[in-house]
C-alpha cells in the first residue's frame, strides 16, 4: 500500500495543505491514517476522492 504525505496529496488534488488540515479536523472528505504523529493518505483513497469530484457532461450536438 502506497502512503502519501499531505504535500503529495495537495500536489495531486490541487488542494492546499490548510484545506487538508481543516478537513482532517472536521473528519470530512478524505480518509487518512495517523502513524504516530505522521499523517498519511492511501493512493486508493485519494483516487476515490478525485473520482467523486468528476462532473459528467452530455455530449453536445453540433448545429450546422
């Protein structure tokens, strides 16, 4: 299992470290692990979060 630190998650998601810290304190959005004093995220959890952000759009028909 690949573990990511908050900086890596911020880079992957475009979220700030402050936002990730707020979410952890509010227990929202992303699951995380506490290993001693270290905060770590699993790649599948980050991918699941990113998938939940997906916005589906219908293909538009071009008008002639």
